[in-house]
C-alpha cells in the first residue's frame, strides 16, 4: 500500500492532518494565522515534495521503464489525493466542527491586512516631500481604512467553500509544476 499512488496520497493526507491538528491544538494563540501561513508556505511543500519523491523513487527502484507521463502521474496523483482530502477535511472542520477557530483566523487575517496597510502608509509618509503627495496619500489611506470598518468586514469569510476552491486551485499549480519537474528528471532515458 505504501508503494501505491493511493497509499502515498493517504500518507500525505495523514501527514497534513497531523500538521494541521498539531497547529490547532498547540499553536492556537495570537499568532495562529501567521504560524499557519508559515507552515503552509514552508513545511507543507517539503512534505509534499518528499511524498512525491518517495512515490516516484519507489517505482524507479523496481527498474520499470517510466516515460514522462508515467512519472508525472506517479508524482501528481498522490499529491492530488492528499491535498484534495486535506482541503476537504480542513474546510469541514473549520466550517462545521469549530467555527470559533475559523472566526479567529478570519479576525487575525483582517488584523494582519490592516497592520500591513498602516506599515506601508507610515513608510510612504516618511519619504514624502511635497504637501500635495502627503494629502493624496492620507486620503487614499483613509479610504482604504474604510474597508476595515465593522459593516464592511462583517460578511468577510476567508474560509468559505469558494475561498477553499481558490486555495486548492493555487495548490494545484504547485502540484503540476512539481510533477513536471520530477517527470523531467526521473523519466527513463532510453526508450523501449
């Protein structure tokens, strides 16, 4: 089972869920969103690269001739299965099991956006010399701050089904690029 594409996909799913629930149980604090973002940006890609490599390399060790499409499928399918199941599980968990965690993540996401806006405004204001540029900057900053008013953010949900679909689409791009990379380097060089 470990050498099959589905077996590797399930191992990736389990690894992703261990990371997700590890962060949920041990990392839910004032930096929950930022830490989750870091895990998604740095740790999960390493896990999926390792899973994809394991899937391709385990078949390559058997001596089977593998063309580009064979290696591509061997790399892509486990990542797709693990990623798809993970995204579905996270969506269901955050929307139906613990919506408070979803609310915390939404709040921290919006707070981070507001902080970044204020930091950019502060940096831009320091370099301004002309008074009309300062007035324009202040006007744009105040207009942008309005998007963070309670009435504007009350229905913002970064963890809706639509958003998860967008996230998964972005993840799919990573899977395709990684699979093409593996297929380019691990294919058999001599045709049968």
